[in-house]
C-alpha cells in the first residue's frame, strides 16, 4: 500500500536525490566557483537510485523484491559517492553537496528496516492462521 511508512521514506529519498542531482553544489573550484553534479557517471547512478526508489513504491505487494531494490538503490548511491570522490582533482574541493548523499542513504536504510518489519508482521499473521 502506498500509505505505509516505508513508502513515504522511499518517496523522500527520491526527492532528496533529485534535489542533490539538480540543485546542490558538489565541488568548489580553486577560484571559488561552484560545480554541480553534472558529471556523467555519478549523475546516472543517482538517477538510477531515484528510479529504483519510485519503482519500489509501486511494488508494494512483493516485500522481498522491495528489500532487494532498496539495497540496489543504496549501492547506486554508494557508487555515485565513490565516482564523485574519484572525480575530485587537485583543482576541486569537496563542497557540502557530496556529504548530503548520506541523507538519502540513511532514509533508504530506514525504509528497508520498515519493509523487513512489515514482512515479519505478515509472516507472523500467516502462522497464526
């Protein structure tokens, strides 16, 4: 169901990833010029995380698939962080946008926790019957 807590967390993770992708500066050049996340690979992995989060909301009937999709979304955020870290050169300094990737990662951890909790609840209800 769409009104579950984990669905809200997944939606918030997608929104935060969108904000990071298009609005938050990631690097600061030596001349105090701000660079956004317009790099190819990190942007693609952030976009993949957004799409996986939205697709996971729509797969509310299959909680085990949801857990796997959330794990892949977390992995794509981690890969994006690694590519951004590798993209940093001598002329660029990390800005606060790169550290904001912790927020959607944490939100996805919380959604995975609530999906697992929901799955345990359903299994315990099946045992009672």
